[in-house]
C-alpha cells in the first residue's frame, strides 16, 4: 500500500501556534483533585470508549459531559488501527470544551501514534478509518495508490490541520495530585522533574519531526520521540524490577509523584495491572478487541483509593498485581510454593510423559493440576536450592518447586508452564527477546545467577521464555552447585550488574543461606557459593 510522505508543517505557522498555546499553558501539574478517571489506547474503538465513559459517569446518553469535577485522562493512542479515530477525536475535543463548565477537566496526554501521524506516518491507519475522513463534497477520486479519505485524514492530522493542531497543543507528561500520567513510561530523560521544560521540548521535537519527510530511509527519531523517550519506552512496563524499580523511583521522586499510570504496552491478562508494589499502574487492556482481544477499562482514583471499572461488568475492584520478579510482586509466587509444599495429592497418573506424571492437588480453592518427576537425591535438592536462592535474590527466573513423595518416590513437584518456549524454538522461529531496559539486561542477571550457583549446563533447551518472550524462564538446575570456586569464562567481558542486585549478592552470608536452603545445600556448598559470590561482586562492573 502506498502511504503519503508529505511535509505538513509550515515552520513559522506551527511555531507561532505552539508559542501562543505555551503562553497560556498550565505547569502541567494539578492538585486537590477529588476524582480522576484514566483510560488508554483506544485505537479508534469509539463504540467501546463511549460505553466505558458512560459507565464511569463522565458522559450522558447524548455523549455530553456529565462528570462534574472529575478529571478525565487519556494516556494516549486515541487513534490508528481501529475504524473510528475521527469519532474518538470529535468526542474528546467536545468533552475537553464542556468539562470546565462543570468544574471538570479533560487531559489529553499524547501517545506514539499521535506523534507518528503528526509527522505524516499513517502506516497503522485502517482503510475504514481513512474512509471516515473522506469529503463527500469532493468528487475528485483518490490519487493512484491512495485509499479513499487517506489524503484528507493526513491533512486533518497534520500540525496545521483540524485535529493535528489540537493534538500538538497537548503534553507528553502530566502530574495530578501524586500520580504521573504518561503514555509509554518514565525513562531517565524525564528525570529532571521539570514538566514545563519537558513538555516545551516535546512540542519542539514534534514540530521538527513534522517538517522531516517520513520514509523508510529516515533515521530513527531521537530525544523524547525515540524508543527511550516517554512515548515509546517499555522498560517501565517490562524491565526487571531489580534493574528498573530503583531508577523509576528516582524519576518519581523528581516528579513529586508516588506512582505513574501508563498505556502503550498491553497487559498480559487484559486487566489493569500494577508493578513495583503499586508504583506502576498499567491501563492498556486492549480496548480495541478486534485487534487486542481485551476489555475497555478505566482506572478510577478517589483520594488514596484506586479501583478499576470494566465496561459491561457491574462490580469494580482494585487493580490486580502482576506477579514475579520482573514485576517485583511475589504474593502469587509464594502462594504457589506453599501449595506445592503442603497440598494433599488427590490423585496421580500411573503413566509417564517425558519422565513426568500428572498429579492433582486438593486445595481449598479446588483441584490444581501439577507435574511430578522422580529425581536422584542430589539433583532434587539442587533444583529446590536453585528455586530458593532465586526467590531470596528476587529474580523470578526459576519456578516454585517442592520435594514431595508420590507413590513412595521422592521427586520434584511443580505447576507446569504451558506457555514456556525454549531458546532453541525461539531461534528456529526467528523470534526476538527484546531488551526493554534503558540500562542493563535480564540476560546479565541470568548469567550472574548461573555463575553464582556454579551452573555450566545452561543451554538453548533449558533457557526459555514466557509466552510474550519478555521474561526469562529457567529450567534444569539439578547439575548446579559444583564444588569449584573458579568462575567459568566464555571469553567475553563480565556482565554489568545493577546496583540493587549487587546489594542483594553482597548481603548473602552463611546464616542467611542456611536458613533459606533448609538443608538443601551442605555447608561446603554454601561456602563455595559465597566464594563465587565474592568474585562476582569484586570483578563484575556496575551498570551505574
């Protein structure tokens, strides 16, 4: 499909428009707001958005403002992919005008798709969406290779167009009470905490991008519009807590905020999720169901309380916590470990599949399917020790496992991960495990963990990933905890360690390890592990 590559912005006009707006702009910070309703990533799903806003009480049956003093926040990506971007923009423009009359406010925080279209990049516009912009009074057929409405849509979303001029007047980041709102995340580039300077620079970069022809040969955007800028950055949503959380908290402190609400990255469950003990709230739940198969959701903040409203569901509830080391949330992991250790075995299969047997556990919440594999004593205790050390270090790479007896045999009991993909399969399918962290990488954490436990058996068959290929999942640590204190070298420089992980390594001592291992490692294995730890802390550099 041929897409338009047009310079839409006349520099003098655009700069004048932005300057005029900046003179009247707030400091992008509001306090004393009693009720906030936030949503994200509509992607042209007008019908779903209307249903959601009606349910949270900010619009009436005629789609006019009924939210009183509520502050309504869109965290970006109102447009693209879906069929009704024009209707969505018309609705938000009208509500932004109506809300102040009732004491309310509508905040439009821009997303990467608004920025792309302002720069003339309409590659994600659907044919139906473009057709909605067609002028019925213009009998001129589209140019060769164009779709109906494509030219009109591009012109309307240019910085001098009806919708583009409106969008270009809006910020990349705001703070209401103690909550920051941004589309992608909070990279270091926003760490000054100066919202006025940040949003002024953001507008300038938008205009500059709009004056540059969009083409496949063009260089990747820099600065605030780059993949480590606030519109594109996914580290807040995906990077491991040991790498990302300390850096994020520094940015939040600079912004005088306790949490950030983000869109951009769809949650794995299609529900609003929190990370880092509530410091991150992810509200992209895939509103455009035809593409993302999710649910229209809104986050409602009233005082210190947060709840989630899902269109079509009568009950609301607080946001759910994402789980595991990447999210820094452990309640679900610890509950699984406790269940595996103590839940009665209701039944066990008599036949094996790949050396494992299906087991059904009886719990207070019903039956749970698990797997059991009989293992030699040393291999079994090393598997359990690897999990316990992983948990002690708050990595989340190794799934919970328990030493249980089934039909008179000791072995490992675990909950199978149906979505696990080996690194071999990933390579065969030419898939990518992206590093979403601004600084550091989860591979570095994994390599340090393997060196720490003396594991030389890591391979493409026991290194794996979750379904989204965003998190590492390790298997088969039974041959670890070798007696040597010499660190294996692959000829590459040592990995850089994030300070939070280095601190956890440094805090390990014999007493702590003995208590955590519960006899799964003997005293010599613990001393050897600590000797390897000493070498890692001494010789491996820091990310900061």
